[in-house]
C-alpha cells in the first residue's frame, strides 16, 4: 500500500479524480509555494520528489495567486517544477469503534503494525459549533481512580481541566493512571509532540488487555511536522466528539496542549505573523480556546460528555507563561504539579492549595466540600509554618489548628501519595478524606 492509498478517506477518493494541480515555484525546506489552484486551507496535497516518491503536504494559506504548503516530511527532495496535486480536502476524518484498542497517527495510519482501521462514519476535523445554551448540564462526578483528585479536586463529567507542571514531575504517570482507572466509557488520548520513547512507554503501560478495548490513541512524536501535531490534536478531539454523540462519557486526554501551541507558533511565524508575548503569534491565543471548547457536554437529553484533561507545560516552572495563562483562563480548573513536592518523593506531586476544580462544589455533597476545605487549610498551615518548626521556634499548644495539622501531616501525605499500580475509587477516596479530617 503506497502513501496515497493510506489516506483512505471518501473525500480523498473524490479528490484524486480531479485534475486540480500545480507546479512548485519555491521551496526552502519548510515552506513550499506552487501555482494557485482552488483548494481550501487544510487540504492535503501530494508533491512529487526527485526520487519519484510522493510526499504529503498541507495548504496553510495563499499569497499573490500562489498556494502555500508545509510538507509532513522535512528534508524532502522537492525540485522546482515538481507537480503538486490535491489529494484530500482535509475537512473530514474517519471515526468509529474500529479505532478502539488502536494507535494511529494524525492521518489515521496505524502505528501498531495492524491493518488500517476502517471507521463507520466521517466527521468534521474541526468539529461543529454547538449552541452553549443547548448543552446539557454537568450531571455528576467522573471517577478517575486517583485518590487526591477524586477527594480534593473532584472532576465532573464534561469538565475541562488542565494539569500544569514543568518537565519531569510525573505528568505522564498521572495521565496513565487516569486512563487505566477512570469510569469513563471511552478514553481518547492524544500524545502530541512528546518524545518517541515516552510515546512507546505510555502506549505499552495503558494498552493492557483489561483496558485497551475502550482506549484509542492518536500519537505524533516531537520530530514530526508541526502540521501533523496540530492535525493529531484535532483528530483526537473529533474522535471523542463522535463517541460523545453516541451518548457515551468520554475522557479526552491531550498531552500536551503546549506542544500543540508550539506547533501553531511554527506555522504562524512561517506565515509572517508578528510574534507577540514570548514569541507566540496571535493565532496561538485564538487556537487554544477553539480546541478546548470542543470538549464538554453534548446536546440533548441523552447527550454524552467529553471530559477534557490537558497537560500544560510551564517552561522553566514559569506559571506566567502565555500558554499557561490562556489555558487557565478558559479551563474549568487546574491541577498544579510541584517540583518541590516531587523532590520529597510524593507522587503524584499535586500542589493541593494551588489546584482547583471549578465545578466541584456543584457535584459533591456539602460534607465533602467542607472536608476538602479543611484538608487544604491544614496543608497550607503546615507549609507556612514548616521553617519555623524546623528552627524550633514553635511549641506545641500555641495554636490548636497548627497542632492538628502537624498531627495529621503523615496521614495527609499518605492520602496524596498513590503508586501507579494502585486504583482508588471515588467513594473510597471520599471515605478516606472524611476519616483524616474528622468532623467538620
């Protein structure tokens, strides 16, 4: 099967019957220009190379009657005058149950050495705009199998939440735990711009026989084209939308949103956009809400949900990064992973006082709300006075609240800590939390 046939899309089949094509007039290793012919932004084209092997590229814009493309493969031997032909309009993608238990790339090509999945339906790559007033309300909590999240930062079905952290503090392990232990009907995971080694390890860890039949993975490593990284994020979201429209509760995990933003920055700068805050062009700021808003509750009485979990890298542990700020403003909460907590050997290294779930109070009992508030207050009180206690400047009995926090500290750290092979259900997490904080 050649590269063209691997697309296997209905629109692509129709496009190949046309004579829409042009010739390369400019190519600088990243941006390719050809004669203008009628195509839309996002269309996939086939480009001839000097070796007689076609490579794929995507239309990103137009200028003075010429089409601008970026190839999916860098360093292709493309010569001036090479033929550029429309292959696929790029507006629809294949979806269906055939993608469950599978690992594919941004174009739907298998990465698991199996046959090309043939979905039963086709949906828009960029989704459909929904009336916000027609969306159903969040019905209740989603069990993610992580004790600290279930008890202190309860996530609702249809909520969008971010995991904000620097590199190397345990994001991937936490995501793997959520993917394996969640109560969601379907898990769609987009591994965008990660290291190839990490992609392989993640796939092997979560694709166990017990969970693989409800998990679908779209993976594009860091060394692939920025357009493929963006397309992978949109494809994973489109797949989640398909299952939501079937009335299922979907957990959409995007690792990471920052890598998608970096890919859009590359495209924007190639198109001549002016870099603004920390080198990010305006298109990045507009793309993040567009992608995130596709998750959430569906429309109708029997609507399903997409619970979106997006990892956001805080470069240099800087929580004021433009991507972090933009994501935090549009998301329904955030979980902050702390490097100092990870250095203490506590995993997942969740900074409880700095994290928040904005829908938690709407989906849990007043008793759990009070217990979570007391837990956070005791953690903050202990951390604020830790240096003072280490210097011997505090004597037990001076502050009853601090005494309670000191006495409960080992139990609180045990509550937050959880091994990757251990699952903690939502009721179990709530009962353990109540036992630690006592009557509130």
